[in-house]
């Protein structure tokens, strides 16, 4: 069980980090994450969580695949 959780967490961090890196490298706003931006009128909070959603989905799929492979 511990290895399944570890594989899922590693998948989440790697996939999320990959998509966030792609977002910053090619300046794709939907893949970038920023907690706040400072503007002349104050600051705005925001950012896209699409990379984290993709990471969660991949982590779920890989975790289930790993669990089935270990069980059999």
C-alpha cells in the first residue's frame, strides 16, 4: 500500500512539474501557476490549476495500474 501511494505521489509531482515547466517555457497561461502578481494598483491572485488536475488524473491512473500489477 505504501509503495502504491509513493508511486502516485511521484507521478503527481513529476507530471504537474512537467506541465508547469512547459507552461513557463512556452508562456502558455493555462499551464502556468502563479499565486499572485504585483501590479501598480495592488496585487492580483490567480493562476491556472490545470497542471495539477492533469497530475491528479495521471496519478490516479498510474496508482491503480500499479496496484493491479502488484496484486496479480
